């Protein structure tokens, strides 16, 4: 099944459950959504998507947050901690600097655990309950583990997380620890962790809730639905482009799915779909390499390094969904340096928005693509920021100003201020 904006709505197969089914993106396999645990196609090992017989319009949505969009999701409710409904901020300093027509920042760090991962977990943990599993598991660069530990605790389910030893920001490890997850530090990188946890899932030892899980991406697609509604409410227009950090490429895939379904519902034309533009750190940029080389698949990078720990990933599992997302919308992908990421983090802070380094990659990418002329001055742009400043306090402190020591005396304070 080609992932295009022009695909007609499919008829529900016999295996569908109330108009919902799983489908392989590579072959013609379809199957029931909840009868059996599946992460990949049983026929060709391709990635799976959740598909629907009917697609709701914006008039069908009510409430707020992720579950405002319940009619576009495979279950009616989730294990919820009021996730979603994150702000779409104006950023006057960056808008003036880049000179685009309108610029907004969608700050997913304002979710309950401080990252966009909560959107996937509210749905994924609910599906896990529906499937009757007893242990949830993930590999993580930090944010996934924090979200899964939190939502797993809310559901009263055991949680196992595998982290690359010494490569995860302390704030994220602390979250997973406090919420009671069992944490294993693996002598390897994130991709090694994902290999192991995927094998555990295949052996029936745990339910995998990385973005390989198609239900998790259903929650994340609500980012795209919110962006369309919020941008239209604020400006009276639609965004022309969304610039977003790319790690495992789940958000790129999820946003594209949201927009494909809005086209199927008649809410957007294919020409109105925002251009999806991915940003990676130079030290972990396999998606950029594939886009620049017009390759059909990514080449796994075994050695990756960047200050942006949340996107320090060398083998994005969702690349078979994300590459069509970028190409079908007329987008591109760009790599930025750690120095460019840190400078963008500082600039966002000057506009009052505190994000972790990986989040700032989107603004660094916007700057680079404006300079090259890829993004033009007449565009309406949304930059997606995915995690809160306090996710990585060490990086924030290093990017900020140094404290100044002073004696405990008012005159000494005034003397220092007047120098």
C-alpha cells in the first residue's frame, strides 16, 4: 500500500473491528486490531498502520487534549493524565530574525511528563489493557521511558525500560525511576536497546511501546490535528510547513497520517497539507542522508553522537513511513550542528520558551533552510518542540549564563550590579 495523499478510503476488511483494522504499508495484508499482538506484518515483516473505514471531520471533535479526537482513534478513551492541548506559541524574536510570514512553536514539552510521548502512551497503554498484557516495555533515549513509566503506573502495570548506559539525561532517568519502572542500563546505544526489547516482545515477555507499535503513533497524530486547529484559530490561515526534530521518525510518520486522513475526510486538499521538514543532528543523521541521496531506505549508523540526546538514534524504525511523508508533502531533511542547536535553544529561551536540545533542532533547521532559500519569506511555519527544558537540566545550565558569586551584603550586591 503506497503512502500517498491521494489514496481513497479503503473498504473495511472482514477482520475489521467496528471499522478499525491493521494494514501493512508494504503488502496487501490486513488483520484484526485487537485479536493478537502484532508489531509487524506477518507476511512480509513490513510496518503496520491502524486504518479506518470512516474519517471524522473537525465538526465531529469535542472536548480538549488527545481525547478530543477520539473519533479519529481506535479506542474511545485512554489511560489519561490530561495529555495534549499543548500551546502554540508566538515567537516574535525568531519570527523577525527568520523573516517568514508567520511563525509558531508547538511546545509538546507542556505535556504531563514533559514530552510528546504522553500522546502515544495514553493510547498505547489503553490498548495494552485491552490486549490483556501484564508487562510494558520500551527502549529509550529518556522521554519514552518517562512517559511509559508514568502511564504504566497510572494503569497499575509493570514497566521495563532499557536505556543506553551513560547516554540519557538525568532528569529523564529520574522520572522513570520515581514512577517505579524497572530500569536496565545497556552497554550499547539506543538502537542496541531497541533490538533487545523488540526480541523480548517477540518472545512474549513484554508489550512493546516504542513507536514501532502502530497504536502509539495514533496518539501522536493528534499533534497534527491540534496544529491545524490552533494555527487556523490564531491566524485564520493554515500552516504551509511544519519543521520537526527526527529521532525514530515517529512524529513525521504520525503527522503525515493525520493529514492523509484529513484529506480523506475532505477537511484538507492535498495542496493544503503542510510540507513536512525533518531536522537531525549532524552526528545522527541517517534520514538526512537518505533524503539527500534520494534513497528508498536509510543506512543504519552504528556510531551516533550529539548533545541532542532525544534524537541520538542511528536506525529510525519508522523511516519507511517517514520518507514517503517528506517526499509526498514536498519536504526535505537537514542536519544541524550541536552548536546550532544550542544557539537555537538560547534564542527560544529569549522568547520565553524552555526546551531540551533536541527540541531546538527544529528552530536550528528553520534558520539553516531560510538561509539556503529552501524556506521562503512568504511561508507560514510551525516548529515542533518535543521536550521541556528541565528534561536535560545539565544541557540547559551549560547553554545559559554562569551564576556570579557575591558576599551576603547589600552594598556588595549593588557594587557588582554597577560594575
